[in-house]
C-alpha cells in the first residue's frame, strides 16, 4: 500500500491550482459518500486533486487518492485497501476511474457500510457503467454530474481572467451592465467561435492539434466498448449508431422522422429509439421535448442536439451549420442548472417560464411576438438591448 500512498502524495503535490472549477465549492464534500460522473476529459481527476490540495493538506497523512486502473489492484481488493487505510488512521479515500474495477459498486457499498468513519469520493468516466450501478448506491451516495467547460470557464482558463458566474435572472435583467464590465477586459466574440469548436473539454490545453483525435477516441470507446458491454448492443450495429450520430450532427437541429430514419439506417423503430436513448445516456446527444414530464425511454424526442458543439465539429468538420451550433451551445449551457424544453413557435422554454429564440444578430422577433417573458439570444452582438441578449453571455451561467 505504501506505493499507492507515495503516488497519491506525488500527484497531489504536482497538481496545478491556477484554474479551479466552481464545482469545488458546489459539492457537499462532507457527505460520507459522493459520486461524480462525467464524460472523459472534462477534469474529474483534476477536481479531486485540487480539492485535496485546497482543503485537506493539514490532514494529508489521512488522505489517499488512487486510480482504480492502477496495477496494484490486479492482486489486491478495494475493500482490503480500505481496511488497511482505516486501521492506519485514514479518513478520506478518493477513488478515481472506478468503472475500471470489477464489481466496484458492490465493494464501495460494503466500504460505506463497514467503515462509517471513512469519507469516500469516487468518479467514473463510463457514464453508462455509473448509471448501471445506481441501484446499488442510490440510498448511500450523493451523485453529482460534471459538464465540460462553460464559455466563462474557457475564458478564465485560456486568458487567466476571473469572470464570475451570473444567474439567468441577472443576465435577463442586467445584461447591458454585465456586457459593459466584461468588454472592458476582453472582446468575447473574439473567442466565442474558438470555444464552439475546441473549448468544451479542458484537454484542449494539452494539444490543440490532437484535440479532435482525443474526442474521437472518447466517442469510439463509448460506441465500440461501452454500448456492446453495458447495453448489450451487437458490435455489428455500432456502425449504424455512428451513422445515426452523423445524421444528427448535420441537421439544424435534428427533428427525428423515425420511420424514414429507420429505413435509412436499416433498423426498426423500437431499436432506433433505444439507440437514441443510449447515446443520450452516454452524453453524446441531448434529447429535447416540449414537455419532459412523463417522458419514457421509447418516446420519440421532438428534437435531438449533439450534447455540445465540439462534438459537432469532430463529426462534421467545417461543414457544421452555424444555426445548429448556436442552438446546441444554448441548450448545453442552460441544461447544467435549468430545465430545458422546446417551445411552440420559438426555440426553447426554460424553467417553464422563459421563452427564447436563438439566432444571428439580424434575427427578427416574429416568433416571440405576443409571448410573455420572451427573449432573443443573438450571436455576433456585444451588447444587449431590452429583450435582445448576446448569445455568448449564456456561457456565464456556470
């Protein structure tokens, strides 16, 4: 176990604290068992190490961070580690990449039950695997979900700025003042397109040239490994799901014609709806409905978006429809903390009370005329006026 302790302390010591995501203050870290799920590459490992370095350094000898893909676990069990750690005074156990350890959820449940004095935080990048294990841990763990970088976070990371979060109400009521404050420091439109293409996953800092390659690897792992293993999808159908993603990414947005799409891809209606639900679970797409109450797994979504705009550019390159990219950005940034539904004549209804039409700077207000609490979220404008709000500003919600 000493090897794991040495690795843990080395990783904590090397952790950079220049940029810390707000999740670190949003999570209730004192909870006995916390689970953090999120796509690969969005910064879960960094968040754990930063929390330890920021809050637990005075107790570092009672802290252990381990990744469950470590070779140590090839001959040792997780519950054995927990037992030894507690006997040696351990209080905080951070478990990364739990999906790479067989029967992880059962052993974490046993650790929670057998060592009540131990606080455990675990993360997983296999979203489908984490969902599979909810029944084992549902009464014990508080689960949090991390998204990729907001536009605000991207700016703070890339430019070393320190822009705060603004609530939706702040943006709707005070968008001119907010714009004025931000524009004194930067020109947001100078960076907005870059973010839409290569700013959602923090790994853009590692290598811009390999960014799309790395995201493609994430997509391939979900399609070729996780879906067959965790959703019993035949590997023979992986190419059909890949084709389905490609079709979704090219539309503006994708309004599913289930019968036509079934014929085009060569699968029946029920199978197609199941596949859509599966890739929604895996956070590759976002299924949108006019009314989310009572939505079932096999209910046809009213529209389908890619989960974030970067995925669109991975799949489509420079042929991405900008209207689709704008709507995808808006839905992605809002769904972190708000209920996103489709509106009737316009694009979105948020929290059941605000209506939004998304478009370019010359977009008219015909589709929201006569609608209360209705707004235009417009690209290529720096300042808002009345109900015309810069689209980029909705990237400051988290």
